[in-house]
C-alpha cells in the first residue's frame, strides 16, 4: 500500500494562492532622468505614460507549470512511501541449557531399556535427550559436558539438529573421569549472563556426586538463583553406592529447590523418558512475535519531476527570449 508519512504537509498546497491574494505587489522606486519636455517626447513617440509600478503578468502556461511543480514539491515533502507486506519473526523467550554428566561411571551398564535389554547409562541418556531436543524447535538450546571440568559443547542456538548431533556423539570420559558439578553450575551462570531472554532453564543430569569442583554446588546454586536461573536436577545413579559412585540425592534436591526447579530420579530409560516429558510439559515453548513492515521511500519521484518541469519550462522560455532578441528588425 501507498501512504504519506507527513500527510498534514498537504495543507501547504494553497499557500501560493493565499500569497497572491493577501500580499500586495512589491513596489520599488528607482532613479530616473527628469525631462522638462517629457510630454512632447511621449506624444512624438505615440505613447500614453501611466503612473505607478508595472507588474509583469504570468501567462496561463507558466501558471499551470509552476502550479504543477509546486504540487509535486509539496507531495515530496509529505514523504510518500510504499509499505510492503508485513514481515514476522518469532523470538524465543526461553533459553534451555543441558548439562550432562560424562564421567567414566556413565558407561556402567545398569539401565533397562523398554525392550528389557540392559544398556549403558549414557546410551539411554543419548536416546532420551536427543528426543527431547527434537521437540524444542522454538527454544534456544545449549549443551555442557560435565567431567573433570565443565566444557561448553554448544552455545545457545536454534540449530536443534546440531545439538542432536552433539548429543548423539557423546562418549563416557570425554571430559574426564570425575564430576565437577559445582563448576558446571558456575559455567552455566556465565553462559546465561550473555543472554537477554526472560526465562532461563538449566537441566542438570548426573549419576554421581561432586568430586572435582572448586566451587561448592550449593554456593553455585545460590548464585544461579540470584540470576533468575531455574535448575531441574535429574539423578540416574545408584543412591546406595559408596564413594565417588554414590548419587548425591540430597544435594541435587537442594539445588532444584533453591532455584525453583524440581528434582527427578530416573531408574531406567522409561523413567528417564517420562522425566524429560514432564520437563517438556512444565516448560512449554514460549515465543514472542515481532512484526514490522518495510517501507520504500518515493519522495524523489515527485521531487525529480518538479525539477524537470521547472528546468524545461524556464529553459525553453530563456531560449525563446534569446531568439526573439536576435530576430532582425
């Protein structure tokens, strides 16, 4: 559609007419030679002298051309535009960061698959998390590998196939044999600091306890709470184990409760899949629709047309006057 950005400027169209009606002609006195015998000279020349100023008259073609040029200039000042069809963009309102424990214990084969077979913990995690990622097409996702230290594998991105590929390529011990749980929460806080979305969710999955962090997990959770980060903690290890292999259920529960999240325990692949389905349900996709209409400026067309009209008219008028002066008497 076409529109004028400043339509009120069209009120300037009658300005020349108002000036013509309301402003008196300009009068100017000039020096002259006084002739005592001026009447005799005038009668000899056959002319009748008049008093007052001489006002040159416009011809109708000149008036029409100048009127059209003025209308085009005012139209250009009103800034005509062509408004194109609206463009829409969906902007995510939630960033989800997946933090996966890749310590050596994740290769333990104690996870029951839906078909009854026993598989490694990480195999079940890869299957379930990959399926979860495929459902979050409208959220930005990030990925952290937890080991001797936390390693960011993917920054926040809308490229879900890339995150799926990274998840499916994870292997136990790739980040070291131990679990730096507290440091992983600290890395998550730093990654979320670079985002501006109103909702920040960390999904933490581990099968053990913190054995390598410099920052205590609960202290890191307190910092995350202050940054508005909700942490859902998932435990899949053996709470009855001893030493480094024991699942620290109490700490995971405190982390989740402190940040407004929930704690889950997955004993097999079916339970783990149900957990991620529940997280998918309680964190529905949230997007904000942004819409704008591109505009193309058109003011240069009427402005250019007015310049062409005035240039051609006065050019032809000047050429006609020059030819008239050169015409032999």
